[in-house]
């Protein structure tokens, strides 16, 4: 069995909180169950590789997201801030197949409290690294940003392709699912919402 505890390339949260040998054994059983020869050269190391991969792509389950948040104070800053085209990769909890795409985040600060731009991307990354639903991921990002800076308004749009639709089932490659979450003024005020959506659409269209 592979010594995961001493693999410094793995996220520390995964080494501490995930039963990686159990994942390895489970993958081996799945391969045997589908009729694969787990002793052949190409498959022999697959259970170990999958366990290490899961340690990475599900690390958000055990990461303290407060470590991703750094708030700055910029007096007088109460204008919309857009962080667009944030790439993300996640796993649909229904079939454990990937979905991936881009997140667009707009928020209006309160009392000059703003997030570092890279921290918004980090929030998206951490929340996506667990079994997810796109709808939930969109809401979690909006809620976390609202909570972090007590934002006046937040708008999050996610557009993603789901492999459970493109490689199985209905098999419609290229189809996109778009979800949104509005908080504060973006939910209650049509003018604020329309301004945020216009800003995001301009970013999406390269304008």
C-alpha cells in the first residue's frame, strides 16, 4: 500500500482527513467489478493514482476557506468590482463526473472593504473542490463573498459544461448550463442587477 502520509505533494488537509488507502482499495474493487484485470501493467498503479487525484480534487471538503480570504480597506470605494472568466473544475455529485467552466463575480463593497482579486479566484477554486452541484456552487460563492466583506450587492454567474451530459446519457457535447445567484442590491434592485449583468456580458463577449 502506498505511504500517503509521507507524500508532501498531497494537500495537508487530504492527508489528515481522507482515508486514501480505503479509496485505493475501493477503486481496485470497482475495476475488478467491471471485469478489468487489476494485475496488468497499465492498471496496476491506477488505484494509487486515483486516490492521489481524489486527494487533490476533493481537498475543498476539508480546507478552511477563511484561509483564502484577505480583506483590504479602501476608503471611498463603493463601485462595482468584476472578477470575470475565473476557470474552475468540479465533480458532479450525482455521477462523480467532472463539470467545468467559468465563474463571473460582481460585488459592490461596503465601507471600503474589498477582497484581494486573487482571493476571489481562490474562493471559487476551494468551493469547487468537492462533490458539487452547479446551483449550490453558485450560491456558496455568492454567500461567502457577501459574508466576507458584508457586500452591498453580489452577483455570481457560472457557465459550465457537464460531462454527465456530454459523454453519457443525452450526449450533447458543447451544451452549457448557466446559473446565477444574486444577493443584496442585485436581488432587490433591478437597476443594480441590470448593471451587474451588463458588466458580466461585456466581459463574456470580450468587450
